[in-house]
């Protein structure tokens, strides 16, 4: 615990017996079941839990921001004063002024129709009663404070002209405009790249030191909680199952669930395949460019170099991890390798050059090189049953197969990914995120591929669910001798799954090598920054790393 | 921006050309001609008439002649109303139709939007249900029912307003036609606005505004309403083009000397030049209003840029 936490003695924000229920067409959902939490000034309280644990809804209830079908009971006190159930007019004297909140989605949390300056001025005019001119001056100071370069110029920018990290900084500036005493940060860095995430956390820390705010930090990321929070409350099924000092709870957890969460952090390593394992995929100088704009009257088009002369060799049984931040070209590379996007350069699959092959030959090769996409919900057709979705590939690649044989194959594929085959007549929306990811894998597996391109297959999942997918992928690789191209921004999953790693940035290969070597002694500065930003990997103290 | 407007106006030329060409030939494919229905017309007289109007020339020559006239702004004479040129008819009728249409449109936009916003803010409560019911009624009851009902109640029974006629544009004469034109539009705009506003109020940035304690007015008007305007704008463009060029039913029932009747009358009578004139006028309105819509879009939404 730091000196700051002991400064305040009375609670700034206190939740007592807080209860949240939602009326849904399927009946009442009891999202938060009587939780007690207290925050002192200058303190950081991390509320940790998986999706659906009620951690966000508890804070939304405290802020009076529940959806229309939500009801809150119990008590929420700010400096001893009850604020739950206040009229919105009365609540607006507290919201933004004393308690501010920032959200997970930096891309959509700002109004796209107004400039940054105009949105920043709003809370200043509303709570600080500043004139337009004074608000403008203060807005420049706030932007400087949150580390936005050229703040004067940025005032006239629109949200879409800023990056995700910059938008989150603007959100923080807006939240801090009225100098609140409590900041509730709901997964503020989840949608951001790891290096940006580290910068935002550092910004929050320094602002907290400066203004002595109490911060409620809602997160699913135990690593972040460990390094950022003074105290941790672990939530599950709407209840707080464990609460205490961060160091204690996350190193010597008392509750089984906390222990399970900690154990769900990806572990283990992948041994490389034997040196004489056959090469299944070989790529030399893969180059992908996209044209943007252009047309009869639209003027010259813009060319984007998405992948810039990248080469790799994938052997049977090998997993190559491709890491990089958004826009690094890692997904495009994965797609180019199985010819889902056109690329220059030599790509050969199982010894056949894909550039020279006709459509039928390409189809035969594709059967053996399948892809699993990131968004398991968006990539499954909502109007087909899971059985139909999984069988679809067979209809294309083995049109001669009769219905019964297809059915048998679907059952085998579902069993392979440990889903109950009896569920095959249901629709995708009836499954959880982790189950849908298994369905997406089964859809690829039914064709008995030798190469799987896995594009962020675990990114949308909770750690405990992710752990199951990681174990599934390991088992399938062993049983079927599969080769994986594992594309991810999550360095800890990549480390657990791959024996070779490629780091990409701006379409170029920054560094490649055996996973453990790269993680232990990264050669490139960028790799070092990535690894430093991904918490919980190198074991050094967070303060040393952030300095 | 100016370059964009110029470019759009330039691309309108081939569009108009295509519309004119297509309607010209489609019209000629239809059986009959402007003088084939007149009773007691001797073959000589008919041949004479056709020569005067150059309808005896080969079709391609008629087409080229029409194009040449059109380029000089000459829509030609009306075949069935021989005392007037097509341009004369529009000069008299178009201002009347535009007055009615514009009044109806403005009424619909203001009233419809207000109803839609109120319904959205009170979603799934009494007021909302009332607005939705009203909007459904408004868009399902046809104008040829509303107009006579209005005449029956307010003109014949209550004698508050004249039954029909333009009355030189007197206000009492306009109430009926404007209301009849506006009612379905109010219903459509209210439903559109309700949906857009509900969607808009759900946006993440509205949650941000609420979390910052910005208060109801700022949240509803400054942030939610502006975003909800976009679908209204894209509906209002084509709707304006349709309303301003007159309505057959309303002009017939209320005996209004607008241009709405011309399209049907002229088409039935094979009044070639009048049909073509109407087509060109409507096409120009549609093109211009679509351009206005796109420009307004850029004004409301900074993400839309025309450079």
C-alpha cells in the first residue's frame, strides 16, 4: 500500500447493499446482488471480474446510468450523502462534477459530430461556470495535461481524426475537466494496443498523484489490477467474493474463484517441431497493397502498403505466433498466405506455388489450409443452425457426401472441440462466446486441414474461457499434427502457444525467432516496448517498468 | 466543396439526358397519339395537325428536334391545350404546387420531428403509444379519403372553409390541401424521428454526456437530436421533390390549379410535350434536392467530406 491511500480516512464513495436488477423478456436478471465497497481519496480500488460478473453495472447504477429496464436498490453514498435515487437534475450536480466516469469504448464514447474543443468545453461551462473563452483556454491546458500534442490545433479536430489512444486521453480530459474527486474507469484500456495501454495507465497514475483522486478501476485483467490498484475486489455472479490489498489478494488468494482466475493466465510453452518436419507453407517476399479512393472524378487514389515483403516457413506441427498492434498488417498477412487477399511474392502450400495454380487446384489447397476468425459471433451466420454452419464446407469440398455421412462428420467435429453434438440444431446466438469460438474451430476442422490460420481466436474471450480454447488448440495440434499461424496482439497467449514468433509493425517484420529467445532477449526496440507494455510477463516491478 | 457541387451538377447532365431519351421513346411506344382520341377529326385535319407539330417526321428527327428545343429552354406547345405552351402551364401552375408542397413539408418536418422526439423520450409509455398509433393511422389512411372527409366536416357541415378552389391563394383555401398533403408526411417523419432518436439515445457518447452530468437539454438536443437528423434529411430530399411538384389527388379533389394533375392528364391524352416537360421538371427537382441532401449531410456530420 502506498502513502497516498492512508491520507483519506472517511470514505469518498461508499456502496452498501447495492442491488441491480434488469427486467428482460426472459424474466428478471439479478445482475448485482448486494455488494459493499468503499473508496478513500487517493486510493485505487480495482473491481475485477469476468464478463457478466456485474462489475460495470454496479458502477453504472452508482452513476444513475442504468438502462431503462434496470433498477437499483441499496445505498450509494458520496461523502456520506445518499445519491442513489436522486432525480437526474440533482444527480447532475454530482456526476461529472464530483464523480466522473470513463468507458471502455474510446472510439464511440465521444460525439462524432462535434469538435474536441467543443466537447471539452461542455463540462467546463456546465460545472465550472466558465465563459466560452475561458473554457477554451482551460481545454488547451487539459489537453496538454493528458499529453495530446499540439493541443491548440486539436481543439478543432473531430473524434474520427484522432487515434483510439488519443480519444481515450480526450475522454480522460473531459472527465477531469471539473476536477472530480472520484474517477470511475470502466476497462479504459481494453480496446487499446498494449503500448498505448501502458501510456494511459501511466497517465492515470500521474493524474492521481497530482489531484489525489480516488479511482475505481474496473477490469478483467488481473495483471493490470495487480500493478495499478491498492485494493482489489473480485466479483462473480453479482457478488464480491473477495476483497483486500492488491498484493495479498492476487498473490495469496483466499477464495477458490480468485485462485481459478489467477490460474487462467496462460502458462506453458510450446516445444518446436523436429528440425526435419516437412515444410507445409513457405512464403517469400509477401507484399500486399490496398488502393483507397480513386475513380472517375475522385482524383488519384492512395496506396496503402499493408504487408511489406515478409517471408516465413511453417513446418508440420509448428505454431508461428504473429504479434503486432492494430494496423501492423498481421491479419492481412494471415489472409494473404491462404490467398484470401491477393498478394505479390511466392507462396507455396504443401509444395505447390499458389500463384501458378488454377481455381480448382486452389480450392483443393484451401481445404487443407483453413482460417478461424476473430469475432466468433460476427463470422457465424445467425440464420443457420450450428450443424449447417459446420457442414457447409463439406458441401463445397465433398459434394458427393450424403446427408448421413455429413451428419456423422459434424458430430465428430463437435466432439473434437468438446461441444455436445446434441446442440447441433441450435442457432449461434444460443451459445456463449467461448462455445461460438469452438464452433468456428469445428467448422474449420471438419475439412481435416493441415494448416490453420487463427486470427485472434481468443481475444474476445474471458481469461478462464480463453484457457479452455488454448488447451483445445494444443490438444488438436497434437492429435491431428496441425500447423498453426497464430495471429494475436496478446503476447501472453502467443508465448504459451507458439514456438516461433514474428513481430510486425507497419506491415514490416520487426523481429523473428524462437519464442523464448525473443521474449527473454528481444533484439528490436519495438519488441522490447511491446513486451514491457504487456504486464505480468517479465516479472519486474511495475514502477521500474513504467519509469 | 464548390468543386464537389460543380462535379455533381456536371454529372447531372448525362443523367437528365438519359431520362429524357428514355421517356421520349417509351412514350412513343405507347399506342395512340395526341390527336387519336378526338372525335370527328377528319383524316385531312389530323394529318394537317400532325404536320404542324412535326409528328409526321421520322421518330429520330422528332427526337433530335425535341433535344434541340430543350437545349434552348423550349418545352414546346401543349398538344391538348393548344392555347398554351408547356412553359406557360408551368409558369402558372408550379408556384401554386410549390407553395402547397413547401407548406406541407415544413409542417411535416416540424410537427413530425417534435412528435417523434417526444415519443422517443417517453418510449413504451402512453405518449409513445399515442404517437405510434397516430403515425400508423396517418400513413395508412389514403389522401383520397382524408380530403373528402375534410371537405364534408369543415366545409359542408361547419362551413368554416370553402369546399375547394384556389381563391387566388387565400389562406382558408390552403388549409385543406396542405393538411391533406402533410398528414401522411407527418406520420412518416414522426416514425423516422422516433426510431432515429431511440437509436441515437442509445449511443455510447450519450452515456458519456450523461456521465458528465451535462443535463437533459444538452444530452437530448445537442447530442442526440443532431445525430438523429441524418435519416430525416435523407428522407426529406426525395420527399421534397415529390411534394413540390404537386399531387394529383389533392389538386383534383380541391380543384387546385397546380402542376400535379398534368402528369396523369397529359399521359392519358398522349400530350407528348407536356409529359416530357413534367418529367424534366421532376427530374431536375430530384437531382437538386438530392444534392441539397448530400450538402446538408456534410454540414451535420463532419465525417462526411466532399473533396
